[in-house]
C-alpha cells in the first residue's frame, strides 16, 4: 500500500472514530450526569459559562433551554432505587415529601425526551393537598390508578424529570438523598 | 512493516481527538440553530410565538414542561438589537430568559425578583449600538431564543394567562 493511501485510510478512520465517539458521548449522557443522588442525576451548572463542553452538549440535546440552578434544579431518573432501568410495563411508587424549592413538578418522558401517554403528563406540587405535602405518593403505571398517577404508555424505557423551582441557596448545594423522592418498582406485566 | 504504519497511526489518533472535540464543541450551536429554525417556521423570527400547553404531540423542544406556558422569540441580531417587553400575567410564577447561540443563559429574571412589574430589555451583540438608558443583555452569537415561562398550576387559568401574555412583544430595533 502506498504511503499516501495509508495516511488517507487512517486519517478517515480517525475522523469517523472521533465523530462517532462524540456523538455517542452526547447521546449516552443523561441530563446532569455529573451528580448522582440515589436514582436521580443532576447538575448545578446548566446554562452557565462554567459548564463543561460535554455538559453543554448533553443539555443542548436532552434539555435545550434549561434554566440555571438559581432559577430551577433538574433531577432526572432513568432507573429505580435498585438501579433497574425504568420499564413502562412495570408499576412504580414514587414517594416524597417537602422538596427543596418554592414549587416542583414531576414529569414522565419517553426515551427521546418527549411527553407520552395522553396525559396526565406531570404532577406538580399544587396538586398535593396541604396535609400530604410532607408525605405524598405518585403512582407510575401503564394502567390508570387511583390518586396521583402518571401513565407509562407501556414504553420499553422512560424517564422521570423532577423540577424544583426557585431552590434555596440559589441551587448552589445538592439535596441529601432523603430530600428527593424514592422510586420503588412494584408489579410488572 | 509496522514502522510504515506508525506515522499514519499518529495522524489517525490526532484527527480522532480533533474530530471528537470539534464535534462536542459545535453541537450546542448546531442544536440551538436547529431549534431557532424550527421555531422560526412555527411563528417567525424576532417575534413571540405563544405555544399552547405541551402535550405528547409537542416537538418544538425536548423535555417541555407541561405545567408551563411557553412564549418563545427566536431571534437573529444580524440586522440590529432586539427589544423585548414582557407584561405581567395572572400567575404565581413567570420569567424571562435569554439563551445565546451556544445555549448559555445570558439573562434570567422572574416575577418575584421583578416584584411583578413589566420587564424591558434590549438584546444585543458586543459592539451593537443600543438605545440610551436601556437595560442591555449582551450575547455572543447572533442567533438565540428569548423565552417566557409561565406557571399554569390550574388549567382553568390558562385562558386568562394566554390572553394576558399576548401583550408581551419582541421586535428588532433598526440599526442606528
């Protein structure tokens, strides 16, 4: 093989490998994969000049137009408390209490990051009766449930995003594990 | 035999690293530009498009919040700065944020910080002349998005919120 051909072949292989690695890095990255709190991943530097090149690229793909931490914190879960991927054919019990923010919402998305299931698409703090704010439960299931419920539409994979708006301390500290909801798997069909 | 491949191998590795970082660094601009183009097709450029509450049919942006009413102004500053005026709406929370070409937030302010008063800002690139006395938000890059988020904690309130938000405006200022 001529020298020029060798340079050309490995040059093309290098460019394709670099391009492919970058695309894989961004596509495989979870929104806020730099901090893990139980099943939830989060980050504090979304939308700021401080975020890394990788974080900026992942946020652009998975959460374009996300607010900075002082305005909102985003927590995303694609696994349950036991680390199992969230499966739309299973039911889950989400249990939480007072969350670190002036108000919050919990939303279910398909693996591409879009709403699914025909609604309800989210549960937000105003829907929780005052007497239950310290201890509330949301059921996530492919079939309608009594009480607060989010449909999974039977998807193979889904994820949950918890938004807390106007967090204390301008979002500069991460909550402890027990300040965020637990995600427990129940029956699977 | 192997020695003949060392030079090409080094070139391949260098190009792989370069391609990796160039792709990673350019992807936010590319994705933002695609989003601006998508919004432009839906409602025009340098003007607010008032979106309905997000559903499973919504595809304008990923991970829309179904609890928020979004009004988006995709902007292009190539012909001059942009004047944004936001009127108060009957909601517990609303905010204005400005995202620049690389997706970073150049400005964010909510109704609580603003004591529920109207907001007026001028978005401009470095070096662009702006009206005297204006609150100026400087951005890097000419294309981006200004976004109003309004909390709709009760869908019954949406019609009143929707009517009120249409008083907000976003328009190019002729270059002076």
